C-alpha cells in the first residue's frame, strides 16, 4: 500500500490528470478510488456514519488479506 501524502503527488507543471499522477507514483486502482472518494467525502462535510465506515473498511481489509473468511 502506498502511503505517500497527496501533497507530494501534485505537479502543477504538467497536464496529467490526478489519476495518472497517482498511478505513476505507485498507487493501485483501489487506492486511487479510495483517495478520491475520501477527498470528496471530506470536502462535503463528512458524515456521522464515519465509525460504521471505518469498521466496514477494516473488515474489508481483513477479508482481502485472508485473515477472515466470510
């Protein structure tokens, strides 16, 4: 998983899209979707469902890594 801050990804001198830049810096498609979704979500005020979403994301991580079978 790439943990590079988004601030380091920005490059104002090029015409590449954010998605292209994130791909070039090592983020995979799922990480890019999550980053863009989270940015949009936080820009629009978030939600009181954040605790539930965190639990679901943690459960998804466990399933993807084979720690839990559903």
